[in-house]
C-alpha cells in the first residue's frame, strides 16, 4: 500500500515538474515574442511620429501632444505656450546654396530648438518643410518673452558658407491659466502672431495671449528678435 502511494506521489510530482518545465518554456517564448513586438512597435512609432530628416516629432506627434497638454491646462488651470515658426526666405537659401545645404540648415534649427526643450513636457517638432513648432506647458507670458531671448542667446552655429545667414520668425500663443481653448484656436492664434512677425520685418517673435475673455497682444510689447542660425 505504501509502495503504491509512493508511486502515485512520484507520478504526480513528475507531472508537476513536467508542467513547470512546459510553462517556463512557454513563458520564455512569450517573453521573446513580446520583445520582438516591442521592437516592432518602436520602429512603427518612429515611422509614424518622427521626422526622418531632423529626428524631431512630426506634425502627427505634435497634434497628439498639444491635444493632451490643452486638456491638462484646462484641468489644472495652468498656462500653456504654443509656438510656430518658419525660416525667413528659405526658398532663397535652397535656390542659392542647394537643397543639401537647406537640409543641413533644417537639422541645425532642429538641434537648436531641441536644446530649448529641457523640461518634461516641452516639445519641439517639425511640422513640414521649414515650419517648426514648440510646446511649453506651464509657460506664461513672461516666460514666453524669456523664451524669445533664449533664441538669440543660442543662435551661434557654424553653417556651410560664410555668406549664409538664416533667420526665423516665430509666433507664440500664450494660453493663460483658466482659459479653455481648442487646438485649432491655439494654432490659429500662433499663426496670426507669426503673420505679425513676418509683416513687422521678419527675424522676430510676436506674442498673442489667449484669455478667458478673448485674444490680445501684450500692451507695450517690444520687438523680440528670433535669430536662430547665423554664420560666424
């Protein structure tokens, strides 16, 4: 009787061991499959959300980010600054120096703008062509002015030709705390500010503030140069 019980117990133990080995093997296979899926997911995300020329987020990525940040700002009552900008007379740069130099200019701009995004949540993106955008959660009107000054402070980059001088114009939309705005309203306001910067002579940043009662330009706003790249 005892011998029979021992045999039964041994068979059960062997069965459990076999099951454990089987589950461990399946778990390893699942881990490997999950690793491969993660790699593929990251590859697809890079294709979908990254600009291949500059390595910045693309328009699709920026759109998702601004939607999230506008919702967060509305929920917390914090400020949010949205900036759009483009290269002044970029076509002339391409026509004069060639598209390879133009691409190098865009990569240099991307590097400069990326260095401005040091906090968690800050974002620089290339929307397409020579158009870029930045997102600064928690940045109010005063901090937006400081941002424009930083563009000057970080402007010195070496470019392929000593004759090549590249400037940018920017428009900033500052959504004050408590302001409920749509993505379209934020971007349209930044675009209007960019238009004002172009009309005022380019190579500058203009700021418009979106408040709960409407949109305005800051009273007494000084001209803010926005030189991003300049040959030394």
